[in-house]
């Protein structure tokens, strides 16, 4: 049974989120509990396909065409890869399969009949997350494979001794909008709540007060979109 102090702490946390996002007047608050998992699904529920980023290094193989294949093709800051014959090809934001199709299409327009192209991401610079707030060693961390919220916090050497681990904000860029959700790390550790999937590009912030200090000046709360999440910045 909840103690009065526990209920008061939860109420204060919700009030702080409202103040952080300036969204109470529109009933838009950072989702928590079941609603948080609408924004940041549990790890076992999501299979993310990596999207190529600037500075990634690709192996591009054109079947039976070694002269057109590249072993270490670096994606430029403009998000393109330079290919023989066809020049610059935009690949940033595409999956490896989608980029393969684009290159094959360009080669097939003028140079090859039914070209087969395979792309392997050798160095995924874009696979990084930010862990900040009340953790021992905040910073940028690479993501190799799939990662959960517990693992992300562990990369930063765990929460500080006085960290508010019931107040973990995850911020994600989706379809041009920044969205946030609040999680209770203590409940996840106890197996009382699912461990959400953390994706490349996500920002994890431990402690609502730290989230306000880190993000406060850039946040613009909007009315809730759909069920259980808040859009931040509106893509601006």
C-alpha cells in the first residue's frame, strides 16, 4: 500500500513535469507509466533498422563489378556517398537496404542491367546516445546492437548517490518532432515495469530538475498528439 509520502512524491513529480514543459494548460504532460511505453517501447517490442548517418563508413559491393565496388566509402557531411560512374548518391537517413536500392537504380538507368548492390555499415558513427543529468560520467556513448534504458544508464557508470532514479526522461526525435517520456528506473530494476528500448540519437536524462536545466531553454510544449506523448519543439 502506498504511503502518503509516496503519493506526495509522485504528485510533486507530475507537477514538476508540468512546470518543465509548460503544458498543464493544454493537458500535455510527459507521459509516464503505461503511456511512456507508447513513446519509448519495451526492448523486446521494437526492431529498429539502422539509418545511415554522415561520417559512417560503408562497404558497397556491386555484384560482379569490382571496379564499381567500394571497401571504405565514407558518407560526407552532406549525407552523400561518392560512387564511380554515378557520382554523389544521397544515403543519409536511409537503411542499408534502401541505399542499396537507390544505388542499384542509378546504375541500372545507364550502365548495368539489373545490378545487384549490397551495403554493409562498417563504422556506424551515428549510433550514439547521450546520457546526462544525475549520473557519474555523463557523455556520448556508442550503441552496438540493441540497448535498453538500464544499459544506457550503466554506460554512464550509473546514477549518482542522490540521483532521482524515479525521474528518468528519454527524449527522442521522431518524424521531425522531439518527444519525451518519463520512466521509473527503480521499478524497471525490480521487474515491475518493462525496460524500454533506447535508440541511436536518444537523450537520457536522470532527474527532472537536471532535464529542466539541460533542455528548459529550448523546450516548447505542444498539445498531446495521439495517445500518451508530448511533442517538443515541433521540429523547429
